[in-house]
C-alpha cells in the first residue's frame, strides 16, 4: 500500500475510508451513520454506534484469548518497582474500581477528576470511568491548586481520585494537601476524595468524604461495561488556549477508538502483542492516547514509566527500559532526549544495553530541532520519526507513517499529513499559499474521527476558537509551510500558547497570576527560547505609581507566586520591570517584538508601534538585568 493512495482515498471518500476502519473493531451495535452533523452543526462520526471503550481496551481481548498477555508494565525507578498486569488481571482490577465508583453514586455521564502521578491506579481509574460511562478528566499532577480548582469548577466532578504523593527524582510531593486546597478554592465541592496511599508518604484522610483507595476498591463488587453511544463523551482534557481559562477538550467514545486503533498500526507500525512505550504523563494527551487507550485498544503491551530521562538513576534509563521490556516502538518529547544528550553527549550508556528490539523512535510535543534529530539518527540507527499533533485532535495530524510506507525524512519536518487530515496553509485573508510560503496551518472540515467535537460546556468557545477565523477550516494555532514536495514544517504557535518542555501553557495563565502581585500595575508574559526546554516564560511588569520594590525581590516573589498559582513545571524564572510596554496604536502588546528582543534575535521596530522610543528603553532594561 502506498502512502499517496491511502491519503487520497481518505480525502476522496472519508465515509468509505472510516467505515472500513470502524469495521476493524468489534461493536456492540455498528453505527447507522458514518458521518453527519449534529444539532450544533458539528461533524460527528459513527452516530448510532454502541460501544464501551473499556470493553474495547480490556474485556474483548480476554474474550478473544489474550487474557494472559501483559497489558501494562509499571516500571518505576523512583520506587524501585516493576509490576506487570495481564489483560485478565487489569480487567478484574478495573471492574472492581468501576464497582467502587458506582457505589459512590457515579453514573453514566457523571464527571470524575483524576489527579495522580504515574502509578497504575491512574490507568485503572481512567478505564474504570470508561467502564461505567462516567467522564474522566485527568489533571496533570504538576498543576498547582488554583489550576486544579478551575478544572473542578468547570467539570463539576462527583468524585476526585488522587494519590497521597508524587515522586520527582527523590523529592516527595504531597498531593492530598494540594487537592484539599483546590477543593477549598473551588465553588463546586465533590462528594468524595479517594486516595491511593503510597508507602513513601501517607496522607491524612481527615476530611468528610475522604476514602482510602485500598478499602474502597477492596469492598466493591465488580461492575460490568455500560453500553454507551459512539458519540457519548469518554473524557474531558483541559488544555491551554489563548486566555487564562483552559478549554475542556471533549473526546467521544467511538471515533476515538477507531482513530487510535488505526493510528497504532498505520502511524506507529505496531499490532497486538507488540510492546509500545510512550514516556509522557497520563495528565497530557500523549498519556491518554498512547499510554492508555491506543496500545490497549490495539492489544499491545503498554509501559507506564514513573521516572525521568536522567538521574533515575542515570541517562541510560531509556535504554534499560527498552532492553528489559523489549520495546518495539518508543515515543518521547525531544526535550527528554536533549536532557539525555546533555548528560551523555556521545550516547555511551546505550552500549551497556541490548536495544535491538527497538524498531521506531517517535518524537512529538514540540518541534524536533535538527541537532537533536541528527543526534538521535546517528546514535539509534533506526527510523527517527517526528510527528505533529495536539490535544484537540487526540492523534497525529502529520507523520511518517511507519505502518504504511516510510518516506524519506527531512530534518525539521514531521513529513506529510496523516490520512483523514486535509491540511492547508492559509494567509491572513484565507487564501491558500504556495510552496515554502509560511502561514496558518489549518485542516479543512470535516476533521477525522477522534478529534474534538466541542469544548465542555461551551460550544460557542469551540466555534470561536477553532472555526471562526477561516470558514470551513479548523485552526490548529500553529504556523508553518509546505515545501515543494508537500512536506510540512511546523514553525511554532501563532497564538499566545507556549510550549515548555513539551508542556502546553498559555501566557494568559501566567499573566493572571503575575497581575495579582500588589506592586504590579500591568504585565505581559512571553515565551522565549530555551536550549533545554524549547521555550520558557518571561515576564515584563509595570509597577503601580509610587511603589518602590527591589527588582530582585519582585522577581523572587513572582517566581514563587507562579509556582503556587500554576506549578513549578512551568519554569517561570525571570521577570523584569519596564516603564512601558510596546503596543500598537490600538493597544495590542507587540509580543513578537518582545520575544525577538529577549532572544537577542534581529528585529525591526514595527510601523504599527505607538511610540518607537519604547524599544531602546526596553533594550536598556534587558541589559541592566543581565538578560542580554
Ligand atoms: N508533579 C510535581 N512537580 C513537577 C512535576 C509533576 N508531575 N513535573 C515537574 N515538576 C516540577 C519539578 O519537580 C521541578 O521542581 P523544582 O523547580 O522544585 O525542582 C519543576 O517542576 C521543573 O521541572 P522540569 O521542567 O521537569 O525540570 P527538571 O529539571 O525537574 O527535569 C527533565 C528535567 C528533562 C527531566 C524533565 O523536564 C522531563 O522529563 N521532560 C520531559 C517532559 C515530557 O515528557 N513532556 C512531554 C509531554 S507530552
Ligand atoms: P499539546 O496539545 O499539549 O499536545 O500541544 C500541541 C502543540 O505542541 C502543537 O499545536 C504544536 O505547537 C506543538 N507540537 C506538538 N508536536 C509538534 C511537532 N512534532 N513539531 C512542532 N510542534 C509540535
């Protein structure tokens, strides 16, 4: 099969193409319609289909004789544990957790928030929700209480499932006090908090509704899979948009399962029985799609890794895991390999391990910078595949398709659009651009199965954020171009989203926190270049009249506030005081100019600037504070 024919077929006959992919999975009832539009005008896949995602990921493999195969390997260098769950064992454990949720009154359509580190209970919790048709919303464990509180108020969960602590290298991070603080901050109060008590630090279960996971799941009866519609929501995953308020990306059951099942084979080149490892976190979309649902729906063995690329215990840990579990396909963010490369520049540790099982190295989450690409290519000697996607789509939009036809790779490019994605590059007036011309990267409607049909509780925001800029085209928020061979190059966000070590954040999230400092009158936060993390946030603040505060102290205060307001993983480390901010005559802050100035890149003062004298003023402040 050639890539070109598969791609063309997917666009020429989307219904035929996806009907065939839908037939690759069993259904409780096969869809009556493949593609249509709902009452809101949103495109929906597989209407009339009846399914259950937990059944697709677990029970049906047991029913077809794969019960003894390992479904999940928990490999935790931070606790020195390896635990393996067969499909049968994981099905049983999930069935009891689902029964325990049901005993708390959680029913189909109810929301459950999961705030956990990388432990098996996180996966069990997600699948248990799916089993009874409850909608989970996993919140990344690095988020601080105010961010968790925002998500509690938006998702209004009946129950929160969490752990007593997380482990970052050798630091124990108590989670339960963070959950308690978030519940105190939130207007909505979940009825119960169920806590996995970890041996490293047990939590006090002293609030009304607190439960110990072991007792709670231990006392439960098994719950069966509840039949859901293909179009019913499976989960909500919050992601950063252009404002401080995150968007609740909704994922349905049927389209998601079909798309992920297809992608495991077509994009990643793996099938049932293969060992697949995505070293991300369950709190991000990579964790949802390619630690939990994708590999399990396909019948693979998935790895849940509670460790870091380095110092757990060293920069050879990736090779150790690949060797120990015979990983065939490995997926990680480039930032993780930059960390490995920094500690082991010649990749010498790899020689200590047998990594001959590894056939493909995939990377995503941020641009794969050419030096990292070449380092990987030179040291691995297998296909190194950059692929591009986002929380909203749930699976790759551009890739070199290992399961269809591997194309020539071009450093800096995630290769070609994946079947189902009609990718175009548009100028600001909505006209299609030619080869090598940079513009907005958009996808012509309809998006393929798996992509978001709405934003939780706010369909108008969905339309405004994704569909209003260019009629009939989904706005990805990324800028880029295609070369003369059609290869896609993603050059970075064209909105206020920044990407810190593969973690997506919005400048608005930071600005809301920084603006709360009593001395700050106005502020802006921009994403600047960082050699290790790709981007990091940088603050510029104006002080209130008459306020006198030492710049060092102010910077320290702001760093602390962002750690407590957003999370330490956001890497907010610098903020400087300026007298004025560069703005257009209509009052818009010239962020691109600021970014270039701070990065020390060449820039020209835009003609739209209100007062050009601000530029040398800012340059002086940057030099005074040692930024330049
Ligand atoms: N829970 C709590 N805190 C967390 C956290 C989590 N899940 N993740 C990160 N943090 C904290 C860290 O402990 C650190 O705190 P500190 O400032 O008190 O030391 C801070 O956030 C910054 O963390 P990080 O940016 O991760 O830097 P690091 O030096 O701790 O680790 C790497 C460097 C390269 C090991 C790490 O950035 C990494 O693993 N990156 C890959 C991330 C990834 O996979 N992204 C893709 C998602 S799809
Ligand atoms: P997230 O929703 O957290 O997965 O982040 C998605 C964003 O990360 C995209 O919109 C891009 O800006 C960026 N991104 C992800 N993968 C890549 C990639 N392979 N190349 C360039 N940017 C990427």
